[in-house]
């Protein structure tokens, strides 16, 4: 699922939902702008067709307008609450039309607040720093081959042609480079 824009974080969504529960039309409009793309995606995934998803999305926001005063911030994230409404409305629409789901309804995951925790961001930055340091320790040929194959998506054959070397040499650079990377990342090098 795509993330909400950084300018509309969890706290802001909570504030907008609470204000919507107090019949604040401006907050409701802002809530719609901040969440409609994500909720439309949920509806479209379950309904399988754009027109049905648009109709369901309209029902979702009518429900949100009526029930926002029942949202309890301490019980869950606002996007999970909104997503559950969208999911349930879309499922109800499919059932009412007697349509078979495109995918198992149970397979459609409950929406979650996808914003990473600050501690997770720090760990990812540290892992990235370690990986880049290990890549810098490879030979020039290994480093170039790995970056080209994995970051640019070239096949071994395309890499060999681009580098002007036999296929076996290109494969060797990548194999030896990956072994060296594994050793470095495991702390053996």
C-alpha cells in the first residue's frame, strides 16, 4: 500500500477525524483529500472495477461523516479505522451484487499504519551504511558488476556485453563479489 503524504501524519489524521466527529466540514474535506487515494485503492482492489469502487468510496465517506464521533484514537490508527470501513463496504458491495471476489476476501489484508518507527529508520540507515562500506571494499570489477546487475537490472549476458568480457568472467565477478559481501556483512572480513 502507498503511504500517506508526510505532511499528513497519524496525529493530523486523528485531529481531522475527531473534528469530523464534531461536524467540522472543513476537517472532513481535509480528511478526504488526505485519505481518499488510499481508500479508493482498497475499494478498487476488492471491487475490481473503477465505477463500483467510486460508488463504494462515496458510501465510505458518508459512513465516516456519520460515525466519526465513534472513532477512539487509543484503539487504533486512523488509517486502519478508515481502511476497515472501506474494506467492509467494498465486500458488502461485492456480496450484494453476487460477484465472486477477484481474490479471496480473507487474502485482503487489513490496512495498517505503514509509517516506520524512528528506531527502524535508524537501523535501516546503519544497515545501508554497512552495505555501502562493504561494497566499497570490493574490486572495481566486482563492484561495477554487482551494481549493474542488481541496481540496473541487467542479466549476466547483458553485463558481459556491456563490459566487453566473456559471460563466465561477468558471472565470476558477481559470484566472488557476493561472497565477499556476505563475509563483510557477517563480520568475517
